[in-house]
C-alpha cells in the first residue's frame, strides 16, 4: 500500500490541510514532514506505539534517542529543566531554525535533543498537534538525507502513513547539535550553523540592571557601563524595573545628570521585569535588597547570578542599598548618581 501524499504550499499552507496532517499525528500515524534542513519523519511523542513504530521503520537501535520538535518556547519550558543562560541566548538567536540543543528533560533520565524547526508547514502542524513530535530525518538510518519528498519516499513509500510535499528544503543539510548538559558547551555536530556562530553567542555576556521603575538608577547604571565598555562587542547590557512602568521616560534629574556626562537618555522608555531577561543574563545587578528578593522569587534558578550593585565597592555607611531618589531633591539624585557611578567603574574593571 502506497503512502498517502498531501501537497501543500509552504508560503501559504491551507488550514484544512494543516488540520488533516495534525489529525494523522494525533492518531499515532507516521508522517513525513518538510523542514528547512532535510525532510523529517515525525510521530507524536506521547503515543508509545507510534514511537516504537518509528524505531522499526528507521531501523534505529532503541538506545539512540530521537530529538523532540516543539512549536514554541512555552511548551519547551515544560519539558526542559536547568537551562543555562547560554541556552536562552542560543534559542533567542537561532530558534526557530536549524539548531538542536541537548538539554536535561523533566521526565527523562538521559539528556534530550530539542528543536524548533523554521519550516512554516511543520511549525503550523506542531502548533495544531500541541504535543511535541519525535522528528528524525526521513530515511533509513545510514542512508542519504532527503531534501525533497521524492528522495524521502525512495526508502519509505508504503512504510509510513502520510507524506507532506512542501517542495525542496532550503538548507539541504542537517541541523547543528550543541550539548548544554556539561559545564562547557560541546558542539556535537557542526552543519547548518557554523562553530564560529555558536562561539560568538557563547562569548556574549549579558548584564542586567534592576531597579524599581527603570527611570533613574538602572538607567544611570546601564548608560555609564555602556560608555565604559563601548568597544566591547562581547557584552550585552540590559536594564529594567520591578514595577509595571513600561513606556515611561527617564526622570528629569537622571536626564540632566547623564547629560553632564555626555550621555543622552531623553528617548529612554522604561521596561518591566521580563522573564527572558532573567533567564539569559549572566550577571543580575540590583539596587536594593527588596529588588534581590523580587528577582529571586521570580527566577529561583538565577539566585547565584544576583548581586547588589554596591557589593562591588567598599561601601562606607548606609549599607549596600542604593536608595530610590524618585521624588527627592536634586541633591539626593546627585548623591545616588555618585554611588552608581563608583560601583559601575568597579564593575567595568572586573568584566
């Protein structure tokens, strides 16, 4: 019996065809799907008999796991544990795309590969199915990799239930695989994304400043550090506030104080505390103890990356907090500014 074929326009995939493909997968069927790399063979990872059949068709040993394909980061985070900041940076840079990340899975004793394919058809199918798919190259293990449906069906016609024709694949090579389960990342397979690109992201260090409203202290800190490290391409500097003050500008006093330093923040718009910031930051510098508590509660796994900004200087009197100048006289703003500046100069020396 020949495999059923559905031809679909990758630029404008019809919803009824997407639903039909998803129904096959929801029912435990084997489906050939187009990706930006090569054609893949997918099954619903939640249906054991379908997974067993995938191993049989691929002639793949059971001790060699398949990678999981997901449609969005929210689904991935339910399946992954202990993702390092580098993982979020690589996800931000390359997902959806030809990058498989080996990470610790919640319900698995061994690491699992995770991938968010860029192909429009397969992403829509994944969203419709909702469950993650085990997705492997559409070939018998060890055979050549298929870059169109004709090549995929050469060995698999009649062995799978449905094949989706989405035209030639864009990249015609496999995804790059990066293992993030060890202390230092390892590139296990260098294909679509080159080592230089992975290394460039890995070298990038993200520093996040957190205050209350992102209108004064964190603006000062970010602006001053950016100036001191203006020649450093390996540093990303972010700032945000714990309050929902998104869109407000920098305070008049902050604008004036930074203007005296030759820095213009008149166009600044406040940003709230984003989970994505916390996850990818290598160093989180807060102004006061209560900011530390808020951030630690929001991102418990980031606890070892959170420090009071003033911990980096020998604070004499007044403790380690840098107080909020909002609503205080200009002289108080100047005092806070000098605290921030002193700490930032020390941070710049250490980075």
